[in-house]
C-alpha cells in the first residue's frame, strides 16, 4: 500500500487498484493559510473513493465533484451535513446526475459500495462522522473531527462530557482490525494535544497511526515520540514532516 499525506487531514491511500481520498480541500480555502498538498493523477478508469467526514472547510470542498469529469469510476461518500440540493448543484455548475455518484452517510451506519468496499461510521465529537473502511483485505480508520477536544479553561463539566463522548466512540474500535489510522493531534489544544491520540493508541490495535489536523505544525509528533515511554506504542506512530509526503506500507 501507499499512503500520501496531502495536507492537514487529507490522505490518499492506494490499495491494489483502488484509490481512497479522505477529507480533501483546496489549499487556499482557509483564511490566513496556504496548504500546498496535491492529489496525484491516476488513469481515468481508476476506482476512486472520495470521503468527506463533515462540511468544515478544512475537510470538505465541493470542487471534488469536478473530478467526475475525468474519472469514470468515482464514488463520493459524504457525511450528511455535506448534502447539496439539486438546485444548489445546478447553481454551481454541476449536472444533477452527479447525485447518483454520492452516498450521504450519518453516524452509526454501515454501507457497501461495489460489493467490496465496506464502510462503517462513528459519531464525531464535533461534526459529521468518522470512517472505518475495509477493502481488498485492508482496513482504515479516518477520524475526521472525532477527537478529544478538551480545551484549557473549558471547565470539568464540558471537558468531562467531551472525554466520555470520545472514549465511547473509540471503544467501538477496540476489537477491529485497523491497518492504517488517521487521528487528530491538534497543536491548538496545547497541553491537551496528545490526550485523544494517546487513548486511541492504548485502546486499539491499529498498526500504523498517522497524526493529522496539525495546521502545518508537525513539531508535536517529535515531542510525543520523545516523551512516549511505551516503545510498543511509539513504534506504531508515523512521523509526518511535510505536505505531499509519501509512505510505502508493507502488505497488510
């Protein structure tokens, strides 16, 4: 398998003939920031599965629908909060038949596409869903904005509720086979940056865990690894250093 860290929370996974794209957005969509990651170009008949965990502009960009002009075997799996009406699509220049290529999903659902891409969703602690995907004998978890977003100064009541909601969702993954996982490690949380990431590593058997949602500040990964006393956990963390970074992963 090949994994490409595009930018922020966007990853491309190449597994055999299939390509999965998670949470892509154009690099100029966020005020005050420019992301430089790019999606590779594949053959037009490549089976392409495009996921959007929710509609925040750092996770979803309706321009992904333009990819259908080139790719003949493209499938969109969007959280229901990304739903676009026929009139909205027409207003933005899209043919209404693009809707036939879009599957809208909510939390705690199961779906299959083409009979061999199996999708389960979790409820996010922020917006939309997280994805668990199985295909070609491999399995992937993309958290979207499912994170332990405990904020300094928010108080025990709010932070305690956040902790409970996050752990309840991650526990659903405890006995799942997960080859690749993509999990938030947001530097804006300051001293709380590693809490959700820690819990995920401790309560799942994910083989390779990629930090994400880092707003182009990857320094926390090195800090985390330096402070991690459990080498078994540290060995599963993939160190990201820049956009468009490519990782070759051994057979799952």
